[in-house]
């Protein structure tokens, strides 16, 4: 498997009033398992359904109902763990986390405190060419999502929507290895990318499929001790994660420099005001009176079943990116752009197979992605397929069309579709390489501009002007190198 080598960057330093500080950050990411049904019931997980239509008797916690674990969700947690190079715990168990809230009809959340399904793993966070930070994963556990309380529909009433109640979440807990706000956002981006490659979470942050609790503490620069942390709950945008951490670190530094102490607490970020504020003091595990759920047997996984899942994993982002750099000779940056999504990496490889990798990367990134971005489309909606773009590259490689004409053909493919070779033939776009025709065109332009031709001997840069005129006269179809050579010969310029 291909691998690139990286260096770890220094921690980001913030200058306080009295000295330099650094941030220590650890994230708990809640990733919704891509599954049609819930963790312990057969109810649908479809997003955007009418309130309270995807609720089974189990989700509504009717007396006597029993949960039945969804094997598919267990498999997705194992897949995710394997994708994060983590240890899979063959024995795991569900615990009840007891608390009251109107959107939690059971009166407890089924989670895995004592024996999570996945143990230690790691994520390589890309921080620029040659730079990456290894962030250790502490654990992944499976748990149920809660429902949703709605307070803004009526001035006097609150409503509860239980559609989300019981949906399977993977809580992915990192070690406090992250050292700056942008790193935290990059960590979430990388985690999301890996889960999307694995197909275990769709990563849709607007729909709440991926949310992060961000733990932040500060310490004097160079210190190896951990400061007291605050947890910022439920962040669902990379931009807000960066803003919230910036604010929170500065708030803590101001308190500490003032001789104060940080209270460990749970805070919320208010994007409108750009600040975090206290939600509740930090609760401890014993506050929730956790105990093993008597309705569920422990999960005992066969090693052969785990091995089969491991054997079916796709090529993951780090490996694919390294392979692109090594096999196609592209920059790490370009490889990162192309491998951001499985669909774009697949598209690129379909174009590049059997062709010049650098040219393919250049056309896919600059022309195709550039155009898709401007029009707000994803690669799935590209009007030009990889076969068409590959055909266009073949015409350039064989010298049948110039790069300039290729852009015109690209435009025709984008708006009208068709096959590149057929378009070139039908519209007479073939490059003129015939030296007789090119020399005739050069002679014509030189004859029409005798003064400029005379000046060119003393001012060789003028040759470029003649090349431009000949290209114009031939409708851009003349081979530019051939025109250049013919012009220089005709003008007697070296
Ligand atoms: P709890 O069980 O109370 O939520 P954990 O020890 O499981 O606490 O840690 C939760 C998260 O907080 C983890 O992601 C961890 O990396 C992070 N974390 C722990 N200590 C610190 C610290 N001093 N500063 C920043 N983050 C921290
Ligand atoms: Mg926690």
C-alpha cells in the first residue's frame, strides 16, 4: 500500500497579555450510521418525514416493548473502526444512561460506557503539503439518538418529534491531540471523508448526520500538563467549530491570566454573537446512574466475521492519495483535491487510465471541477462523462487539436454533449500541421505588415505578435509550435 511521509506541525501559539499559550482540543463526534432502520427497532430513519411518523412502539417506549439490535448497524460500527485502524472489541455491551427529557420517552439512552465496540485507533489529519498530525482515537461506541423538542412553533406550547429517537449513532472519541482551531476542523473533515469512503455515515452536517462536541483547554506554551477543559456541545459546521474554539481559548486565557480558575462545564456556541456561553456545569458518569441494559445481551463478535468485513474495505483516502502522487506524478495538493470524494477520484481514474496522468489531473481539476464549482454542481451531475473527457485528451495527445481548440470542444461537450472526435470532424476543428498551409498563412501576414516585419529583426519579441496574427487568421487551428517556427524562419529572427 502506498504511503507518504509527513512531519507534525508545531502547536499554534496564542499571545496572551502575559505570555504565550497553546490549545489542547479533543472531539467527540456523533456520526449517524447510514442505515434504513433504527438501532433497536425497524422504524425508518428517512430524513424530513412528517413529525412522529417514523416511530415504532419501541421508540415510543410503550410498556413491555423490547429492543432488538440491528446487525447492520453493528457491522457499520465495525467497518468504521477498521477504517480508523482501530482495535475491534469482540465483546461489547449496552448500558443505560439515565436522564429525563421530553424527547427521551424511555427515560434513558442506550449507549456503551463500560465496553465499547471499538477501541483505540487513529486519524491522520492533513495540514498542508508534507504536514499532518496523527490524532489518536480513544474509542467508538454505539448509541441511540434522542428525539427533537420544538419550542418555536407556538408561543405557549412545545412540541416533540420522535422521528430521530432511536436512530443509530457512532460516538467517535478522540484523544486530546489536536492543537488548533483549523486542525479541529480538518480533523472533522478527514473523519467525515473516511466515513463517506466507508459508506458508514453520509456526513451530511446540515441534516445533523455528523455533529461534534468540542473539548477545549489551554496551557502555557511548551507545557505538557493538561488544563481544565470546557466542552462546547453540538457543533455542526466547520466554520463554527473554528470560531467557537478561537473564542473559547481566548476566554480561558483571560480568566487564567487574571488569576482565576476554569470551571469544567458544558457550553453552547452562539454564532450570532460569536461567543460561547455556559449551559450547565459538567456532569459526571455517576450522575447518570449507568448500568448494563438488562433487555440486551452483550455483543459477541466472531473473528471470522470481523475479518470478512476487513477484507471488504475499500481503498481509503490516505492510501488513494499516496497512490495518486506516486503513480501519476501529481502534487500532494492535487491528489488531495482529486481524492476528496470517492466519486471524483473514480472519475479521475477513469479519465487517466492509459493516458498521461498529469494532463488528466490538470483537465479534471482546472477545467471540469472549476466549471462544476462555478455552476454549483457535484461531480455526479457533470454533463461531461469520463469517456468524453478522455476522448478529448486523446485528440490533444495525438496532435489533432491544440489545447486552445480543446477548450472550445470542452464547451461544446458541456452544453450540447456528443463525442469529441465527431465534433472535431464535423466542425472542421482539426489542427493544421501541414507546413505548406502554415507557411502560406505566415507569408500572407508578413506581406500585409512589412514595417513590423522589418522592426522584428531589431526587436525579436515582435515575433509573438505575428504568431498571434497567424493563429487568428487560421481560426486557432494551426499548430502553435509550427507557427512559431515558421514565423521565426520567415522573419529571420533567432
Ligand atoms: P467525559 O467522559 O467526561 O466526556 P473524556 O475523558 O471521555 O471525558 O473526554 C472527552 C473528550 O474530552 C475527549 O475527546 C478528550 O480527548 C477530551 N479531553 C479530555 N481532557 C481534555 C483536556 N484537558 N483538554 C481538552 N480536551 C480534553
Ligand atoms: Mg464524553
